[in-house]
C-alpha cells in the first residue's frame, strides 16, 4: 500500500534575530519552539512573534527545515 502524506506536520520555529547575530552560523543556544501546522491550509512557512530567552524579548520566530 502507498503511504498517505499526513495533513498535519511538526515544524520547528527558530528565532530570526539570534541567527542573524551568530557569526559562525552554528545554532547553539538559539531559541526554538516546536509546533504543528496543517499543510493544506498553510502551505508557506510560518512566522510567529514568540519570547526568546536568549534575546530576552519578543522576536519573530520563523519555520526552519528539519
């Protein structure tokens, strides 16, 4: 049987300001959140304003690849 693609997928949201400030482009200690999205309703990447404990303020967290 063919495998059916799940409609709901798990995505990782990462702080965009911490990644820009990181010189080595290594994401150690970057604020990340895990959430789910419906692939049919939101085909493009998610962006939310979330609290970043590293920046100690609310910043934009964008979806990254797994």
